[in-house]
C-alpha cells in the first residue's frame, strides 16, 4: 500500500476528512447540544470526587428525612435524610463508568469477532455469526439480567453483562465493513505486494471501516447507561449505599404515595439527560462521519 500512496499523503487525507467531519458535526445544532450535555456530565464525574468528597456509608440524617427542596438541600432529602443533590452528583461517575466500560468491552470483543468472521469466512464465519444470532434472539435487558443473576449482583458484573449483550451488534457491523472493503483497490494492492492477512485486516480494512463502529459505540453509551439504571432499579446493579441513579429510583419510588416526588425526579432527570446527550451526539457523529451525507441546515 505504501508504494501506491505515500504515507504523508494518506495522513493529510485522513486529517482533512476528520477536520471536515468535525466542522459538519459542529454545524449541527443537535450534535452541539449533545456534546455540551455529555461534556457537562463528564466534567461533573471527574470533579465531583475532588470538589465534593462523599462517603455514602456515613451520609445519613434521619431527622431530616424526606424534606422538600430548600436552600439548604436544593434537591431535597431522601428517606434516610441524605442530600439528593450530592447523591445525584456522585451517581454520575458510577453511571458513566458502567457505560464506558461496558461499551469498551463490547466494542473490542465484537469488532475482533466480526473482523475475523468476515475476513476468513467459511466455517469460522458460520460459528461466530450463528452464535451472535442466538444472542440477538434474546432481549438485551433480559439477557443482561440472566448474566447478572448467574454471577451475582454488583457493579462489575453489571458492566460485564451489558458489555456481553452489546457484542453481537459490533460483530455484525464489523463483518459487514470487512465484506464491503476487502475487494477495494487498496486492499488488493496490499495483498499484491505481499502484505500478511493480519496486516491487511488491521492496517487497511479496519481503519477504513471504523466510522460506523464509532457511531454505534456512541449510541450504545446511552443504551448502556439506561440498562445499568434498569439493573440498579431491579437490585442487580450497584448495591446500597452506592449512589447509583437506578438504585436511587428503586429506593424512592414508593414514597411518591406520600407526596415525596423529589427523590425520584432528579435521579430520573440525570438518566434522561445523559441518554439524550449520547443519542444526540451519536446522531451528529453518524452524519459527520458519513461522507455521503452533507449537513445543509444548522437546525434539528
């Protein structure tokens, strides 16, 4: 490949493509909104432990239980007298850590399996993709619940379960990219000069087919956060007294009958805004990284 296209020219072309993609994404208002929301929660997750240290095991004040929002407690207090604002802030690192870890696991494993299946084909392709089809036959949340139930509740098992159920999606996308790219001229040129199969696969095919995987990973971050909250709500995710948003909803929803709406509203808003931010950002990335799509409007 290097004999046909100089390395410098390749890097310049890649830089130009990503520069144009960044400009297209920034020109889309929905993508900018998603980027700001995601950046806000990421900064919150990084700074929260440094600016506002918190120990959930000692944060209890029963005389202050279920107090409505006030100047002292802007988000009110929960059934144990704990400040809801502090717990929502410290729930952000947990939800983001689960989402990023699960997506990273699914992306790495699924991409590798899809690349191998699409490149080598034959019996290996059939075994891998039929296994993926079997996993896709189960609802993702139900399969995650089954995995956590077998391994036991906890944050690490939640990350693993959500990562496993996301593997088939990445595998199918990676396999489709390989099938579409392996007959391109630059791949044929690399094979003609004697490049080894693994070099062709990871040096020439993967970099040119990574855009849909990046978009899928961004969108899956929203799904991972939502599934983590669902498992936490069912008592299978982060365990008390960790301030995880889904577990906070599970602990507080029963107090809606006595008019205590604030312990439910604010963790729910955290989940909703995080999912919304990743979805908007993923849509913007999809439009920006697809060279066939041109953003003609700066509005939604």
